[in-house]
């Protein structure tokens, strides 16, 4: 998912002092009843799950909508949520069947039926927005219902289909209040998640209260939560310092994160080895200078990840040399193997071989407004323009507009982040480099598509390692993108809020129901 949606190694930095933590976590007789205030810089693109495929939107969806399946903290296999049971029929991995719970209602009071599930999935694919999650279901042939049973028929084997259903793409909406052929507008929703959306102001605030009608995987739904959205990490830092928010997640400035101390008695700090990545993506359509593979390879030969990690991100990210990040099956380092160190002379020779005039002029886009991304872009610009090999025309664009513009092919190169949708390396393959991928850069490779298809054949995901490594080697050769870094995940909270260590495990699910007052 864009972070701009892991096999996570849940390395949680929690200081446990014997005899102290126990009483700290017990509610007192005078617990503050105000909503827990959470701050983030992840914006919500759309309240309609058919219209967004980004971290901010999906974080909210996981609280106000329900899918047939969900992931418990740290789990790699989903379990039923709106479903009573789910499973593949037979051994071909082409028929997946779920039985819907019989006690579900939308927030408007209407009973949820199997037809609502069918409608939600088919509608999302039919609307097919440029920034929607329909790309997750290329093999879905049809959805058939009978009573409470929903059957998904696939055109090809897909061992990851259950995991895809457990994401925001599987959100169930009311077929009577969501239009079939277009996105629902406005600031209200009809969902069945653990929270009700009491009020919403785009880019500002989302007020959530526990849903008394919720039935599903959770035994309890938590306390009221108010989410505050900030345009920049600096604004979030200011809100934290002035105590306007009690929990922060994604993202305080790198300078602040680098100085965090898990032993600080004034706050709770949770640090998780996440699989959030950031890449420079290339428009390979005809007409772009980067349609020429050698020009893309020249950029890969120049990029200095060490400068980004040290100068810009202060060590809060790690250099990434592969499509699939560390911690996942099949991780390898093709970009390090091919480009072990920045080499301007090699880049120049590649451009000479490509027969292009230097400097190569590029339109470069990124989501603007945040100082860190501004600094990152300036560093990348410095690296590419040094020596007169490239000349960048930089565009800093508001996030929602930026998504639409790079999807339309406005930029030759652009930087985007990506959070895994589900704990499997497939979440980095089809959505990022498969044909009709969510990055909308025009890249398509029959060999890559074939390898992606091969990896979906196996229920035993360990058997996919060789195929994923071969796929990454092809990406390292074709260079439709250049991986830049992999980031850790930080959640900070005040000492009078418990449960913040469970808010995120790097999967994109936001477990606001875990937050409580002490």
C-alpha cells in the first residue's frame, strides 16, 4: 500500500520494571473519560474503500469497516472477522469460500448479507479508480452467493487470496447506500467495524466511538478515539510537545525519532522492524526519457543511499537494495550486486551508450509539504545533477493531486512509499511491478508476470523463495524503480495511555481498539 497500505520481526522496545508495570496498567478510580487523541501525518484519500489504496485511508478502514477476514497482531495467517469460516475448496487454490456470520449489522442498522459482500468486491473492481485497490484481484473471475455462503472463483491459483480479502480492499459496504458505479461522496460512512465514525473533517479530524453492534474477531472494541491529521511531521511534533495528542504514529521528524529513548519515564516508545519502503519510480512509457533502460540504469548507478540514510533520515531508516525488504521470504540484494557504490563514470557511459543528450532533462514529482521529503528530494537532485548528467524540474504536489498526476504519467520520475498490505512478499510484486501495477508507471514484463503467477501456486510460501529472487534480479536489470530505504515503525504515547505497543505491527492495520486510559 502506498505510504504515501511482514513478516515483521516484532522487536518492541518496552522497559519492564518488576513490580511497577503491573500497577501502572491497572485503571484508576479517576480515569479520564475524554477520547484518546492520536496524531498522524497519513492523510485519508477517500472514505470509500473502493477509492483509496494508501496507508492513511486503510488505517482508518481497519477501524470503521469490516472484511471477511482480519489479521491478529503479528499473525501471518488471517482469521475470520465478518466471516464465520473461510477456506479453499479442493487443492487447486482457485475456489475460495466463506460463510458469513448471521449477526452482523451496518452502522445504519441494516442486516449485512452475503449480497453486500459480493456487491462490495465487484463494485470496487468495476469502479477501478486510478488510486483504488482493484489491482489486488487480477485473477478474480466472479463472486457467487447462496444464502450466507460467498464463493470466489479465480482464473488462476492464488495462495494469497485470503490475505488480500483481509485488507482494506475487502471492506464490506452497504449495497443500498453506496452507488454501484461511482464513489460515495460526503463525510459519513456505513460500515460494521469496531468503531463508528461520529464525525469527520477531511485532513483535520476523525472522531470515533465504539460500535455497540460490532460482532467479529475482537472481544471488545476499546474507548473513544479522536484522530488528528497533520500536514507535516513538524506540525505533528508541535502537537505532541503541546500535548494536543497523546499518541503519535507516522511520523515525527527523523531528528526527533533518532533521539527517542525507550527508557524515558515521560513517554512510552514502541519501535518495530517494519517493512515500509520508499522507492524512486520511473515512467517507462513511450515519450519519457526513462523509457530507455540504460537511462534508468544510469540513475541506479548514481544513487547514494548512504547520504539519504545518514544526512536526511538520521539513521531511522536502512538502505534498501531490493524490491522485497528484509524480513520477507525471497529477500535479496540485486541493486547492491549490480551497483555496489555510486559510480558517476559508469552512469555517464550508460548514457553515452543510450545515445541521449546530456544533461537528460526529467520532470521529478513528490508529495510536497513535509520538510523531510523536501530535503530528501534536494539530496536526490544534488546526486543526479552533479557532473551534468541530469537536470531535474522538481514538482512538490499535494498528496491526493500527486497520486492522480503520477498515475496519469505527468512525471518522468517520482518518489513514493509503500506499506505491505499483508504479510507475504507478493504484496511487493504484483502491486509494484506486475502489469497494470498500482504505481502506474507503464512497466510490464511477461517474464515478471509469469514469475508472479508462479509464486502464487504454493500454499507453502517457503517454496516461493527462488522465484522471488529471480523476479528481483529481473527488476534489478530492468530498473522500473530504484529502492531507496526501509523504515522502522515508531509509536509514541504518554504514560497514561496503555496499548500503544499494539497499535501497529507494521502491517498497515491500525488497532485503535487496543488504546486505553490508565
